[in-house]
């Protein structure tokens, strides 16, 4: 996978691009790309979203599941 801190417009293909955590689409050249980074049990995790709507949907799902 691509380094989450890199510019996603450079040398990223659909095969190597991160996938949106909500809709599963590859994130290639998305100007509205969002990333949530957290530390859980001493490990850094990142969750990618193709836009703010998917990010908000993920927040809603996380809240309803108690995470």
C-alpha cells in the first residue's frame, strides 16, 4: 500500500491505492480524500475515505456500534 502521508496523485494505480473504508472504492486522484489516524494498543492505524460523506457515514457507523 501507498504511504498514507504521500501525495496520492503521484505514481498511484487502482491496485496500489488505499481503499475507502465505507464504499471500498480505490482512492486515486481524489482531492477530497480524508484520513483518520489513531493509535490503538501502541500501533498506528489509518482509515481512508474518498470524501467527507463517506467519512461522516463511518462516524455514524462507529457511534452506533459503540466504538
